[in-house]
C-alpha cells in the first residue's frame, strides 16, 4: 500500500466524487520539541455521495478504522461526522479523516455502512437511539445503551422538542429546576 | 432468533437516559449447547450516566475536564488527555513542550499500573491467586510513585487545558528512577512467571482467539488488537505530546514467540512488553524534558473567557492502556457549555469482538477470555445461560462461573 499525502487524498476524493465533495481541508499543528506535524483531514460530502465516499476510503486503506460517529443538532439539520483513521501502523503517518455529512431533519435517514465496515454497527445503533437518525439497512435495529422502558421518540442528544423534556431530568437535592 | 429467546430472561437496570461511556457492569447473553458457547449477545448501558449530556448542558469546558477524568477510575489520565487535545485544537491553544513531556510521563505511569492490575485480575480469573497477590503487591510501587508525582493515588487531576497542574522537578528524578529500576529488576521474573508457567500456558494458549482479519473488521484496538497482529498504536501512529519526539513501536506478540496466534497468551505477552516499553519511555522523557512553563494560560478566568468566545472543533486521540480513546469537541462562540462532546473509550469497539472470541469455547473459559480484553467494567455481573437442548434458561452468577473456571484449572493440573 502506497501512502499518499493529505493533498493527494483530497484530490482523489474530488476525482472520485466530483461535485459530491462540498469542501475539504487539512488541519496541521506542530507538536512538542521536534515540531513533528499532527495532521488531520476534514471532508464534507453531500448526502447523495456519502456511500461513495465511504467506499472511496475503503480503497485508500483496506480496513479503515472507524472510531466513532459524532452528531450535532444544528437546528434544521443534523451533522454527522464519521471519524476514520487511515494509514495506521506507520510511524507518525496515520491520518485522522473526519467525513462530514449533513442530514435534513425533514428526511433524517442515512444508509448503513456495516456492509463495508462490520464494526460500524455499535455506533450506528447509538446515533439511531440518541439522535433519532434512521440508519437504513442496519442489521441490528435494537437500542444499544438506552433501557427498554425509555420512551419512544425522545432522543437525548437533540436540542429541539425531541430532546428529553424537563420532567425527565432529575433535579439534585438542593438545586432548583432550570 | 436466538436473541429473542434470551431477551425475556435478561435483567435490565434502567439507569439515566443520556450518554454511555461503557464503563462498569455489562451483560452478555450466552447461548450454549452443553458446555460449548454457540452464540453471544451483548447488552450495554447499565451504568449510563449521561456524562456527555452534562458536558453539553451543565458544565463549562473547564469543569468538563474534571468530569472527563471521572469517566473511568483507571483511565483518568487518558480521558483528560484526549479531551485537552480536542479542546486545544478547537480553541487554538498550544501547550508548552514541557507540559507535553509531563503529560506523557503521567500517561505511561497509568499504563504500568493498569497493566499490572490486569495481570493480577487475569491470574485471579484462572484461580492462580498467588500470582494475583504478587502482581498487586508489585503494583503498589507505581501507585506510590503516582502519588509522589501527581499528589493523588487514583484521580490524579494533573491535566489542565493548555498544560498540566504540577511540574516534575530535578529533585524528584532520583525517586522516580528508583521505582523504574525496581520494575526493571523484576521484569525477567514477571516474564518467567507469566509466560513460562505451565498452568498459565494451558489455560491461555489457543483460548479466546481473535484472528487478524476479524480484529481489523471489528475495529479492535489497543493491546487486544496488537495481540491479534494489528500494529495500531496511537503513540506510534500519530504525533501527540512527547510521543511525537520518541521512536515508539507498537508491541506485537511475534516479537517474543515469532508468530501471532491472537489468543489470551498473546495478550499477556503484549501487555508485559508494554510495561517494559513504558519504563523506557518515562526514562527517555526524564532525560529529554525541555525547560519552560507548564501551562499556556495560568489564569482560569481568562482561559474560560477565551473558551466561551472560541469557535471551532477538534479531535483528540490518546492511547489508553486498553486502546485508543477519542474525544470530539465542538465549541460555539457565546455558548458556555460544549456544543458537542463525543467520547469513545476503547472498550466500546473491543466489545464487538466478544462474540467472535467466545464462540466455540467452554463456559469455564469465559472469565479469562473476557477479562483478556481488559474491558473497562467492574465485572460481568450476571450472564444468562440458555441451554439450547433443554431450552432451559438460568442466571449464572459470576461466582459460580469462576468456580467452574477454577475446577478446570485443577483438572488440567492433574
């Protein structure tokens, strides 16, 4: 496997996805005494190009490591970031790759990637129960962390009306309800 | 499906609705055919404390540092470490180089104590309590050193955004070196006890195998992944803190035996090698530590104001004793809490390999095979055992299962 520079990786994304790439940037920072560079990549893609983008990452590295999917409630849409790392096992050459995709709340669905990356199932189950993003085609639909008696349609990470209502929050002794 | 069968009998503890950091109790549902395990299902979330929610709704970013420290009792260096890296990236703060070195020393001390703790637990799981006592006796030395350097034995509170709280001075070096020498003098003995002992070999060789390909597919990280031949180690792969200046190599079992089996025995090898590696890293850091300040912004009020006004996002990755810890932080200007905080502890991904590891094994092997991943949970409290032939469901307590494990060791010894 040939290691490519971050610039080349971004070019390869643009070649593979065309206008599916919304923006791409490289973050760099010098570390400690020898000033070796910490580098990470941030690539934002359209929802329609999302599956192709993950497939492209699987071409860059046979088994990309998917650390986690983070999600933010941005009001009208939910932002998902798939935190990958590629080129692990090479001294100081590993790259963090954040694949960003925004999903509108009117159609809160994202295709599963478990067929490409088997280990994605936990984190997909988590965004499903915590953020209310429907993962289409997920092999295991059950909740991961929330108890079975947790009400349907309440998503703890949401900042809108679907977030946990005030009466669900326990007020500590000596504190007042916000 | 089998899952449906076991679901009704399982025991659910409804704890807080918010965020999981996957610590402490967990439940596995094993489906067995006689003694053999044919299927495993995992139920997590029993100690769901909503920590991320607190970081996003209650605490300010500085308070959240101390909350991050309390995600785990053992990994209370690596969580603040990853959190600090993420916030520093989001807010554009650069810690001084001396702080990088002190952070590295603290993280390696944590690795030594965690691996020794694990070694004792692993011996206990197979009923070899002499080694359990020995390993934990030996561990006391590093606990004393941690207290000497950080001021605290368990929750060290040494990390701050933009640096560390406490310096390591020249006068402290001899005391630190004394502890490191103690471990160096013991290493050969530890290696002999854990790798040459016949009983340990019988109970761990070819038990709980995770093949390289499975480890890659299931995203297994940390010592468990390395024992399966995946040379992934954040300290080696990504430049962060003083690791960027050092030449670190991921430890794999073939360095000792020449092959990778991916069983429990290999996981012992990797952790032993890493204890030695940590000692070398601390020694190197002491020698090369640059002079200078230890904190980028010593005034808390100024720092808090800067963090409240900052806009940006960052990812912090650190190698915990159990594998990669990652924190994602998003700051929005004018917001007093974090806009988004996502934490992933290594056990989160390592748990996915549990079904693969346990399938085809005997119930008596479950404690050691499960413990060999060093899952960050107090214990596997209860397991639901379903006998497929008899269709009988029963809850086997941890004590009963451990008893089975002890009996197996005794039988093998005869």
